[in-house]
C-alpha cells in the first residue's frame, strides 16, 4: 500500500507541476510579447474548455480506454501543443494572437480534463488496493500543491540566454530579465513535464473501463449537462453561485497578480525590491498556505463537519483575496 501511495503522490506532484509552470506567470510573458491586452482571453478559455472537455474525456474513460492510459494520452497531446506554442514563441518575438492562442487552447483543452481524471484514477487505484480514500487521498493530493509550488519556484529562478543557464533571485544578475517567468521557456518546462507525466501514467496500475450501464442514457446525461438541473434546488444554486464568484476571483489573481507585482519594477523606489523581481515566487505563498490547509482537512471534517468546513473555507477565501 505504501508503494501505491508513493506512486500516486508522484502522479499528483507532476500533474500540478505541469500547470504551475505557467499558470500564474503567463501574463508576464504575454505582455512584453505583444499580447498584454489579450491576457484575459488566455485565462477565460480555460473555463470554456472545462465546461465540456472533462465530460467528453470522462465518457471515453468510462466506455473505451482505461483511465491511466487515457490520462497518458491526454497529457501527451497537451504537452505536444504546449511545446509547439513554445516553438512558435521562439520564432516570433512579437506574438500573433490567432496562431499562438490556438496552440495554447488545444493544449489546455486536453490538460484540463486530466485534473478530474487523475483524481478518478487515484481513487480507483486506492480502492483496488483496499485503501481509505478519505484518509489516504489528502496527503497524496497535497503533493500536487507541492509540485505546483516547486514549478513556480523553478520558473521564477531559472534563466537561459545565449548558452548561459542558471538560477537567480537577484535583479543584479545580468541574466535576471531572462528568467523563465518572463519568457516562453515556462511553456517548454510545462511541455517537458507533461511528456514525463504522459510516460509515467502508462506504468500506473490498470483502471478497468466501466460505465457499461450508460448505453441507454441520453446525450445530455452522458455529457454531464443534466447536472444543470441541480440549479432548481435553491441551496445548490446558492452554493454554485458563490463558488463561481470564488472562481472569478481566483482567475483574476492567476492572470494579473504577477503582472501587477512586477509592474512595480517601473517605480524607482520599488525597482530593486525582492517582491517586484520575484513575483512568481512571492505568489507561491498562497499555494503554500493551500498545502497546509489540505493537510488539515481530515481533522477539520471530523471535528466540525463538511458544512462548517466549507463556510470557514469561504471566509478564508474572502480574507485571502482581500489581502
């Protein structure tokens, strides 16, 4: 069982390292590359593809392809398109919106379903090994946040220019402006990590194809669209409404927090400060707090119950974004 937990922890680590390589610092690359006015589109499209792609991939996993193999296939396709986006950026210092956005969209379209799919694969494997998902999954999931943080730190500190590669957090380093948080190299890091994860997924324990009883379901049910019926329940409507507000706040900070912090480099009194020159590393504080809170979930659930835990969490989100 311990070896299974280790393997799933590695899966979770890599799963979110792929995302953490660019999610919070993409705007710092897009702005200087000529797409500063289009940053919002790159974060909005994540939501658009997340409406239907997880349902489509879920149907495939249920009916035709074992979960761990489909996970590997999706990560491979997403990684290829991300590397193609990096390659386009290499040959086009000033980006054109349509080709670059298309490559990026195709990448996230295949990546976003893997978040739910990796959770499903982990749950299935844990259950097949006799594990307790409530007890065993949170420590596994927290490694995902650790992977996200490590990826953020790496792209914040790593630089490459004219054959020179290294790490720095000092703005006095002559290569500080070539750190990955400012360049298309963050996309290459994500793509390479995705390829590693794609290969790793194929060596996970088999997750049998299920869902044989969905043959009589309508297309709305198969694609998960009948879930919108839940909005008829007033309590569920309130829950979803406030969850969407939290999601809006999260995407705004993902898209613009680092660009806002980095903009202080243009103000003389802040130009040489640690925060202005290490925005990606600075914003990792929120992921660090997330990791610690995930570890506390089992304790809080047993002591206060799910309703109170969710209320505490929402209040914490208000405080987080207020700060």
